[in-house]
C-alpha cells in the first residue's frame, strides 16, 4: 500500500474534490489563494478567507473522507465571505462568531453530501440540525441568547473555538479563523478577492453542469451568501456613522413600534450625511425590490438619525434628488418620488457627488440590479455599499450585498 506525505495527501484530497461530479463546483474556490502545510497553534486547519493551512499532525489524524470535508469546510468560509461580511460579529464576541460560522458551514456540507459519505465531518466538528438554513448572524444571536462562550482576551485568541455553546476553552473544533490575517489584506486585495470568489462560484456551477453532476439546490445554496440583508445594511450604516453609544427616551424609536416594542432612540452626536443612490432604470421597476429597500432605509434613518439623507434617483443620469432631514424621516415614505426608466450608468451618481460643494458625505448606499455594463463609478475614499437584487455580480468597489427577500 502506497504511503503518501501530508503534502501529497492534501493535494490528492483537492484533486478528488475537483474531479467529483458534485464537488467539482468548488474547483475555482479550491484554487483561490495558497493551500499549504504549516504548524498551527490549534494543530488543526486555518483560513483567512483566501489562504488555507493545515497542520501536519492534523492531516495525519484524518481519514481521506474527513480530509476532504475539512478542505471543503475552509473553502465554504471563502464562499460565504464570513470573516469579511460578518466582521462585526467577531468584534462583539470572537468565540461565538467562530462557532456560528462553523455551525452554518457544517450542516450545509453534510446536507449537500446526501449520505454519499464522500465527505465525512470529523467528530470534533460542531453541528446541529436546528441551524439548518440559518444565517451566521442568526446562529450568532441564538448562541448569545442561550449562553455563548465569553470573549477571550489577547490577539491570538480570535481563531480558537470549541464548537460547544456555553463553554470557554482554548482548543477544540477543527479549524481556526485567522481574522488577523483577513484584516491584514489590503483594501485592493479584499476587493480583488470578492470578484475572484464570485467568478469562481459561477464557473464552478458551469463545470458541474458539464460533468453531468446533480446540481442539488442545497449545494447551490451553500455557495450563496446566507445573509439577512437588512442586518448587514444596518451594520454598514452603524460602522460609518458615529455617536450611537447613547440612547434617549425623549424620542421613541419608530422602527420597533409596529412590533409592540417601545425602545429608546439612538442619540447621534456626530452622525454625518448619507447619500442613497437608487437605480431607477427600466429593469428595476418590476417586483417590489425598490419598495422593500426604501422601507428598510426608513427604519435605519429613524434609528441612525443622520444629519441628512440625499436620495438620488438615477438611470443613465441623475433624474432627481430629494433631501430629507431628521424631522422628515417619519413621513419620508409618503414623499419619495421615483423618476427614471432609462439605461444604467452609476458613474452619473459619482459625477454628481463630485459636484456637491459643502456636503461631507460619510457613506453612500447604492441599490441596483447590477446590470451596469462595467460602470461602477469612481468613489475615491467614500465608503459605498452596493445592494444588488441579482446574484452572480459583485462590485469591484465598495462592499456588495445581495438583497434576497423583501
């Protein structure tokens, strides 16, 4: 019987996945970044969202099926962009964020295998059918509610997770999430990685189709970022606005009244001005995407209370601009007037922003279907969040978020 080195075993595992009629969907992802053997603090595996490392002793302890599972597990973190999209969870509680990310990945991989046993999760992995179909944020919230591990102190603790809610341990699980490594990537590298991952996912689906594989809906869902878009949109606004540490009962938050909750509104001491560019080209008028986005925007406006919001309706040019002040947020939905219906050219928005004198925008939010023919505008240092209602496209500038449900 042939004996293989740990490097050879890892290479064989990758080739086995790339040649399998189902798991070949991950071919492009498996080729992104480095795949290497390296001694790790937890003696398991690790990823920074681009590169993947395996500890040699860990490789030796795994069966071929387990090694394939862990390799896919690391690439699932890439596909879901968990350490980038959900960085705010790691900032709140790194242990709980690690565990939440693993729960999401493991149940989806196990379901996609469909009892074929081509991949097998190691016994030290964490899995719970309860979290089937949940987003990382939803699992995180559940862990925090039901006894998540306490945040550990020290820079080196960000990647350690037990996979066991309620326990604080220094090891366990079968991988590390190298958040420090993810943060060390330059902005240019992060944007390039987003585009590369998106392309790899789409190309992988084509490869699977050509190989006659069973394109299971579960597997396709695995490659789709499971994000409740309203949560990420809200976190983006919070990240680029300041002065939200205090709360006041002088003004009740309107956002939660309809749910029977009367909560204090945030007191914004230095919340800046936002620009919201809404794609009003002909292709965005169908369905209720615009209505859903505007509804959530109104909620965020009432919670964040920026000093002003400039709503820009655009297609190939800026059709109209509506400015709203805090005292108008409560009635904003009655005053929004959509204008457009032509082609699509986001650069008209950045051109318009460049012409605005005396308006210091803290961020921009762009709603679009993504059919921009390569024109994403020139944003400079202005943070921009793209909310796209069509998958398969990622903006090369700013952060991209897919709006799935309205």
